[in-house]
C-alpha cells in the first residue's frame, strides 16, 4: 500500500476543499479509535466529503495510487470495522446527513448515510410511520453504519433487522464507479441481489451514499414489563417458553443482575430494586393497535412465567417509566465497559440453546479466570458476552484471549449458532471465521471482494485477509 505524500494530499484537498481535509494530530487521533476495546490506529489523513461525486473522485484517485481507504460513520462500532489499521485515508460520511425524502404514499424514505438513526426514526414517526431497527447506540450511530453492519437491536425479534428494510442503495465502488444496486420496489427478482450483498459487508465492497428504506405504519400502543428471575438458567429457559406458547413480543431482552448493578450506578434507577436474590431480568414489550388484546397478552405471559422462580413483576405505567427501563438496558454496554468489561462478543444461537450458551460462558470464566456478564436480545438468541479479564483488556493480537475466544466460539458453533449477530466481524473477529466457515466459503467471499475491489484498497484486512 502507498504512503501518502504531499502530492496526494494536494490532490485530495482539491476534491473536498481545504476545510474538509485534516492532517493535524488532534484530528488524526480523534479518528484513530471507535468503541472497539482499547485499540488505536491513526490514519494519515481524514476526509469529510459531502457528495457522491466527491467520494467517487476520492476512490478513483486512491485506487489508481493504491492508497488504503477506511470508510467511517459515527465510530460506534465494536468490531474494529472503522479502524484505519493500514493508515491511509479515513473517509468520514458525517457531512452526508440529509434525509432526502419521506414518501408517505409508498411508505419509503430516501436518506444519506450520515443521518443519526434516531433522527431518522423520529422524522418518519412524525408522519405516522415506523422504521423498527433500533440498535442500542441509535442516538449516536449513523444509518450508513447500520447498513454496513446489518444492525438489529431489541425489536428485531418481531420486526427483523436492517436488511429487511433496505430496498435500494447508491454505492461508490472502490474503482470510483457509481451504481444503484436495486429498485425502489417491494419485490425484485431481477438478477443477483446486490443490495443484500452490500448490506452487512462492513464497507469492504463499496461506500453507500444513498439509502432507500421500507417503512411500516407506526403501532399505536406499546406495553412494557420487567420480570425478575432468581435463577439465570430459568430466565433463559423462559425465553423459549414464551414463543412456544404462541407469543411474539416486540422486544424480549435479558440482562443479568451483575450488569444491572453496574449500569444502575450510571443511570438514576429508583424503579427497580437491585437485590442479591435476583439473578437476571427479562424486559418484555408488546406493541400493536388493539390495547385490550395487548393487555391480555401481557397478562397471559406473566401467568406463564409464574412456573419459574421469579420475583415481583413490574409493569411500566407511563412513558417515563418505560424510558427508564430502556435506558437501563441500552446503556449496559457503556457501563460495563467503564467497569472493566472491555472485551465484547456478539454471540447468537437458536433461542432454545440460550441456557447452554450462558452456562457455558460461566464455565469458561471459571476455567480461564475471567468475569463475564451476559445481556442482550434474548428473543432472537443474540447474547452479548462482556469479558473482564484481570490482565487482558484487548482481545486483538493477544494469544491467551484468542484461545479463550476460540473456546467460546466453538461452543457457539456446536450449539448451532455463529460468531456475530449484529456487530460484524471487522478486525477483531477475523481470526475466528474458520470456526464457522470452511475453505470453500471463505474462498467465495474473497473472490467477491476481489471482483469489487481488485486492488484491495477499501477497508482491506477486515472480515478476512485477502490474498
């Protein structure tokens, strides 16, 4: 890969303008990290283009001169996907932050990638419409980053993940060419599905510059309850029991008590008593347009859960109580990281295998001398495992932690799951791809990368090493 020189800098400055190119140490340091562990890789230059045309010109030039480019959204990722570990250009989409059109007749929205996800959700909500995918970082992450990682969030259990809402994408290829991947229609059987190939590709195949999303009508009501369990295994068993009984909540989250104790220090929590006799909580939400039906559902679910050893069920009475409960859940990742749980794994198994997964995590902690807390989207089998090791704070490049994580991911694979549900592979999960894919799978993926990016300049070295 080329190292940038003064000639390169001058050319790139001519593309974006002198106000949108940064080579000072403060700026480079600001874009050297994201939320991944404690990793730090400085780019050589930061660019903040504002148009598709500018991004196309940047990519064409960098491809010609073999300059590595790392695309970046809000920097909220936890797999190292936006870390410029090869130096080169850090291309930020933060200035591409316009919602272009909300089409109320066709229930669609066209947006640029730098729009904050919650801003987009609120904008369509004002029109009585709903964009359900809501990652925990929705107040700061960009919709473009959600596309790159195929993000999910609590409501994926009922409504699906990002891929289920993307209809069409404008993409700048590593060569500088610009394409639209599909059409603004609900059904499309025209050729290969390039739209879904780009979704979840972690910025390795192209840079998304416009996004067409499907919307749905906004549900009128939602109900929320919190159920305390005195046994962690019972809490995970109850998840499958709810679905077997015929219910599909709009959210079903698990947070074990150690995580709740930590996050309660950060969030003003006067609603939920944190006591040592409770091992875990389930947060259960239903939504819809018939309040009576929803209330009957919640009552039946709560009756179903009495077969387990539970504490007193808490029903959120108003929006303030609902917001407090969700804040406790959504800020768990931030809180436990501050507490020393710096290594996060995004495991997913069939939901009936949750008890074995959580039990296995605890046994690994005993075997390898680390503490772990589990929380996440139990309704779809997606549990975030946060590890606090007494001496290891980064998994990346650490032989001992690599051994631990290989044991964890082998357990996940044996339970019928895989190593990432919504956070992506990026840089730090890359060494474990061979656990879930054989050589044929990996060769096919590498071949796809080669077709899109023949010079291997765009987010190179993420997901896998390209030969």
